[in-house]
C-alpha cells in the first residue's frame, strides 16, 4: 500500500456532511463537563467548610481533657514486626 496514494485519495474524497455538526456537539460536551466540574467543586467546598466548622466546634466547646498517645503505636502491629517474632 502506497501511503502517498492513500493520502491523495483521502484528500480528494468528499467530506462527510456530519462533520459540519461536530462543532456544536463538541462545544455542548465542553459546557456539560464544565457544569459537572463546577457542581463537584461546589460540593467539595461545602464539605470542607462543614468539616472545618465541626472541627472548630469540637475543639472549642469540648470539656474533655486532651489525651496523647504515641504517634507510631500502630506500627507495633505491622506484619513485618509480627513475622519477625518480636
């Protein structure tokens, strides 16, 4: 197959009439994607704001004293330490 002949044949072939409608379909898809992204961003902002308010309220109005625990305590039960027989 000669690529130059194939491309020349493709160049001289009539265009598909459906290509005239592709611009509207692409732009409608872009608008739809932007709308969905805006809704997702709005939802994430609302969730973050709610979490911030709940966190601030929990620390401000809590009457229980704060307690500490070792930061790496869960690593004592890691499979690598259990397999070593320690």
